[in-house]
C-alpha cells in the first residue's frame, strides 16, 4: 500500500546497495488486520559489482504509535473546533449582554421624564423583558460552568406540576408575538410530584423561547403530561425547522445554526445536561421550513393521584 515499499522491494530484489528506511501498512495474518511497520536496513555484504548480497536491518511494528498519532490528530482537531466555538461564543456574548443592557439603561433614563402614560407602560415592559433576558443569560452562563464540571444539581422537592406549568407559561406570555399565539394544554388541575421544579421550568422556558425565536408565523403549543412515571414536556412550533444535516449539532454547547439569531447556543445543551443528570430523555422532530417538536422526559415519582380538569 505504499510506494516506498515498492522501491524497498526493488532494492532488496536487485541487490542495489542503498540504505532502506520506510514505513508501510501491511496485512498481518496473525491477528487478521492491517498493521503498520517500519523497516530500516543497511547493506551488510556487497559483492565486487557493488550489489548487495545481505542486508542487516530492523523491522518494527509501529501500529500502536501510528494509532496514537491518529487519535492525537483527531483530538487536536476537536480542540481547535471547540476553541473556535468558544471564541464565537465570547463574541456573541458581548452582543447578547449589550443589547438588553442598553435597553435597560436607555429606557430607565427616559422613564422619569415621560408624561405619556402609554409610553411609560411600554418603556416599563421593555425594561422588564430586557432584565428577564439578561437574568436568563447570566443563569445559563453560571449553569455552563456546572455542566463543564459535570455537576448539575437537582433538588428533590414536592410540588404541583400543574402550578409550575401555569407559572412558567405566564412568565413567557409577555414574549409572545401577537400573530404567533402560544397555545397551552395543562391536562391536570393537580399533579403532585417530587423533582426539581426550577429545572423543569427551565426546560419549558428554553423550549418555548426557542420556539418563539424561530417561529415567524403560525402557532406554538406547549403541554406536559405524567407518562411512564415521569413528567413529559412537549413544545411544538410551525417555525423554520432544522435542516436534517444540522440536526445532530443542536445539543452541543455554543452551537448556533443561525449566527444572526439572538442566543448563545447554550439553552439546549443545558436542557440535555439536566435530563442526562436525572436519568431522563430529551429529543425532537423537525422538518425544515415546516416546524419542530421538542420534548423532554424527567423521571419523578407521583405523590398523589393526578386530578383532571
Ligand atoms: P440558542 O441560544 O442559539 O437558541 P439553543 O441551544 O437553545 O441555543 O439552540 C441551539 C440551536 O438549535 C439554535 O441556535 C437554533 O439554530 C436551533 N433551534 C433550537 N430550537 C429551535 C426551534 N424550535 N426551531 C428551529 N431551530 C431551533
């Protein structure tokens, strides 16, 4: 499999007096697989015509060394990609922080001097949504360090999932676009479970904010149910969808498919870290230009029988 080897064979067969040094892949009959070898030799017995009669040399199996080199190359490429993603993340971050911060500083300066009550309401709303955005961003970054250290904490508290859903959705309602309604389905008036309500709420918030970001028209629906001894959250949208070839990327840290969209690329990787941490599952179905459905399942015991609406 190597030109070097051909010239070495030539050298050996024709007795050409030259030094041999080559590396080649060869088939090993012993372990029935391709292995790498290095061959180094020097003429040892040369006749009067200058032809080599004997060579002395060493043949070494360098398979492990070559395989280690290949692994190192792959690791280096991965590290370079991760480094590039981190740099993009830092660049995105400064934009992501500055945008809501500018809105908070700008509108709170205008607020005291504004006479018009409608405008006052509008400024207050903008300050509120921008502070929410900033807070979420800071929480995501703090969570990221926990993910990197492999410690995502999950509380074990008794709470009513029905109330948690109502509260989470009402905090999201203010982000809803008027022509893309957020339709919700809360199947239970009471659903008492033991899990971490903030983490479950965080997953709903991430799914819904993504759906809002990537759905220019149509509608978004959010629901949950107690299924197979756990809470299953589902958020569907009629948005831009995710091209098939990019679908395997989206749970990776810092991964953003659209550089111009708002976001840090952390939300879904945090959701995945949460579900992984508690033995749950996460997934999605998406069709490019048609929409997506994101779901997560968190195993948790039910403390009382559910009560339907
Ligand atoms: P981001 O902060 O960029 O939204 P996420 O980790 O939440 O980061 O999502 C990663 C990427 O997955 C997004 O940048 C987007 O390209 C894609 N994505 C997530 N949710 C949706 C959705 N509902 N519709 C279309 N694309 C989505």
